[in-house]
C-alpha cells in the first residue's frame, strides 16, 4: 500500500502494534505488463530498507488481490526504529 512508502521518511519510527500491508503494483487492480510491473516494483522497493526491500521483491510484490501483512514489531525486528 502507498502508506508503506512513508517508511522511507527521515526520522520515521514504527509502533509495534501497527499492521502494515504490502502488495505489488497494479493499474486499478489489474496486472501490469511484465516490464512495467518490474519497473514499478523497483520504484516501490526503493522506499524500503534492507532486508524489507529484498522480502518485498521476493514475495510481497506478487500479492495482487491479497495483501502481505507485517506487524510493526516485525518491522522493528527488521531494523526499523520503534516508537
């Protein structure tokens, strides 16, 4: 979801009770052509730190009708600062 791209903001912190939903790029819920899908997946992934970025590219970007959810506690375990 677009709100997960706020994870790139400076001085961001994550509440451990928050749930973040991740999914791949689409156009109004319809799949993109492969080249566009790859391009927009990379654009989205640039907003995430490692190892979240690799997980997104390996798994969550393929979610279209469903969403891959991570808790704030999981993101903290991946290196995001808690608040």
